[in-house]
């Protein structure tokens, strides 16, 4: 139990310091723009496109199968 407490405490302090010094998250704008290209050099899901809710999906999309 002592080892568990030590490892948890050390990990907590380390992550707290990393968060203060350089941060552990990207900005909301970067997250919405996508991290696939900057991180991996390729688009992860090329068929996935964010669009407003009021736009309809193109004919033949997954939405049509769910309604049938």
C-alpha cells in the first residue's frame, strides 16, 4: 500500500508540474481543426466532415440507412 501511495503521489506531482510548465492539452481551436495532420502527417478520417446541425447529410449517407 505504501508503494501505491508513493507512485500515485509522485505521478500526481509530476503531472501537476508538467501542466504548469508546458501544459498537457492543446487549444480548443487546434483540437477542432484536427491533430491528425500535425501529429501523424495524414488525415485520420477523410470522410468525416464537421458541419452545422441544420445541414442535411448527402443522399446515400449513413443517415438514410438508419431511417429505412
